[in-house]
C-alpha cells in the first residue's frame, strides 16, 4: 500500500510560496491605496503596530544564546558591518549627486538606503542559498547600529540644515516602539517559554506568523502612500534607476568583498543580500514623522520597497547562478 501524503500545513505552504505572496501583497497594497485614498491616515496609523509585530516575531526567532554566538562569528560580522556601514554610505554618496535638488526627496532616499534590512532579507537570502540564519542572529546588532549611525550620516550628507528638519523625538520613539519593546518582549517570551509549557506553545505558534505579518506590513505600507506617490509621480519615477543601480552595485560589491574576506559560499550570498536590501519598512515611520512639506519622503521610501521586492526576486534567481 502506498503512503498517503499528508497535505502541507498552511504555514509551510506560505513559506514555500512566499515570494509570490509578497509580490501579491505589493499589488494588493497598490490597489487598495488607489481605490481608497481616503484611508491614507488610518493606514498610516497602522504602520507602527504592524512593524512592531513583525519585528517581535523576527526577534522571537533569535535566541539570546545565538546573539552571543553571532558576536563570536567575528569575520562574518566584520564584513557584514563594513559592507553596510562603510561601503553603502560611499555608494550612496556617489548616487546622492544624481538626486533631484529637493530636500524631502533627498532625505527620503538617505533614510531608506543607509539602513540595512532586518526582516525579509533573511527570507530572500535563504531562498538563494545564503546563510539566512547568520543574518537573523545579527538582526539586533544591525538595528542598533543603524539607529545610532543614521543621524550621523544624515548630518554628513545634508549638513547642519538637517537639525532644522529632523527632530530627534521620532528617532527615540522609533527605537523604543520598533526595537526596544519588541526585542524585550521577544526575549521575555523566550525566557518564559523555557519553564512554562503554555508559553512555549505560544512562542511556537507566533513564530509561524512571519509571512502573514510581512504581507500585512507590505499591504499597509504601500497602500498608505499611493495617494502621495501619485501626486509626485514625476519625481518618484526619476528615483527608480537610482534604486536599481544601488541594488545591483551593492549585490556585486557584497559578493566581491565577502569573497576577498574568505567567507564561505552561503555567507557570501548572505552578505550580498544584506548589502542590497534596505530597511524601508522600519524607516518609513521616520519619513512620515518629518514636518509639513516633506510628505513625499514617505512615498520615496515606499518606491524603494516596490523596486526592491522585484529586485529580490531577480537576485534569488541570479546569485545562485553566478556564485558556485
């Protein structure tokens, strides 16, 4: 008698088809935003809770012991930090000269390109055979580093005028709401799960929600900015080549630098994805917190999200073919 194949569970099915699901989420968000422009304010209010939930689930998959292990993975961590916080600013500096002479657009581009991704980069890296688990372990470090360095980079690129535009409060709020609280909640859940069976089952169940939460965030983020994007379509279209060039250049440089550093193949692929993938979902609240007259910054960030998701699909196919 042949074995009866058990149907795959829903979380497994979603993980297997997550690339298509993410593309559908972007399309759904665009459709919702275009058909319901009056929902923009409500959707923007949902961004922070949705992102905080996503980061909670992300942090929940990073055991506290893994954080110490990632710090001991010194060569990988050194290359990861160098690519994201030394090489990326240099590339952004070159591309910065190509941007429109509009402060709101320039700030939006800087916000999104200077911050490495900490969520779906793990997914796309893994699909291409990259060491996604090593990126996952480095997530808290990448988040803390970018929040500390972003104000410095903005001052370098924009000069002292940035102090008159960007208030420190949004950075503090973003750090507390999007990083400190989810991280503390995740590690508290892990601690409780070690001694309380019900909490361990809760942790296991919540950990299956990564794909649905990424979908929720993509839909909310894209939908909330479609009206603004339409109002500044000409300026936004000019940014698409900049984002494409950044993605291609950083993927190539990431592979090259990681190879020169002697990293193994999965690590090289992970570095390439980390250098090319940006933290648009987390920095969007910072863009939306800018003062009146800078509304286009949010649409600038979301445009990068759309370009990036499409680019990640391409890189998942290309990088395994060019790295052996």
